[in-house]
């Protein structure tokens, strides 16, 4: 059964524990952080050294019936979608990008030649090459953890269960129920993506 994430942005508190857990577990370089001056988000975007990013999105409207203030913050933890029809996988000429037994999309670093075709093939701007070595990198869906029956580090570290990991069919049902709950509470802009 394919597995993936359900990310409930309505309960994300922007703590970035998922980013830290991802960097720590995968031993990612500490580059990729910089002061943008545009937001509390010091990560900026996804890339070769930042496989998960919590975006802070300021909206010029209150969220779901709030009466205080004329803006709201949305925190959205973003990551590779491990697409069913993965543009990066289709574009890779060396076979470095494969689909695993868990139905995730994985870059084999020992086979990647750094051509960059996968970077242009990804419609979400997720995969990128490291400037120091040239090879492409992206989220592995914690392939090594899944092989031992563990959930990905980001989901494990999330204190609010904003990031839930499991079988796609189960997650879709959880998401559908959650959207209904939010609509009942007056958050009419809540919807399911993916």
C-alpha cells in the first residue's frame, strides 16, 4: 500500500521541529538558512539541503471567523510530494531516481551524475543540486526509517500531529473528515489538496 503524508495546516504552529528532525536524521548540511526579511521563515524554500520547509504565509484577511486583526498567519510544512507521475523520475537519464517498494521516489546518490534534468522536471521546485558536489537531492520519505518500520522523522517530531504519516487511503479519509470539521467551525476556505 502506498504511504504518504497528510499535513493539516490548521494545526501547524510553525515550530519547525519537522525541519530540525529532517536535517538531523538525514545529516543534511546546515546551509540553506538565511534571513529573508520577508517573514519568520528563515528557510526560504525547499532544496538540496532543506528537504522540509515550514512556510509562514501572511494573509490580508482573518482566518475562519476570527475577529481580532485584519490579517492571519498560515503555517504550511512543505516537502516532496513523491508524485505518482514523478517528473523528476521521468526526466532522469541515468536511472538514479527510482520508485521504492514503499512507492516513494528516491534519488540514489551513487548513480546521480548531476545533470540536473530532474530539477527542471519537478513541477514543485523540490529537487535541487548541491553546489559543492553537483548531485541532486530531495526528501527520501525517510526510506531508511521505513525499512525498519519507523515513520519519517518529521512526522515523529511534530508536536501537534500536523504531519501525519500512513497509508494514502486512510489519510484521505482523515483529511476529508478534518475538512468537514473545519467547515462546521466556520473555516469555509479549508480544502483538500492532492
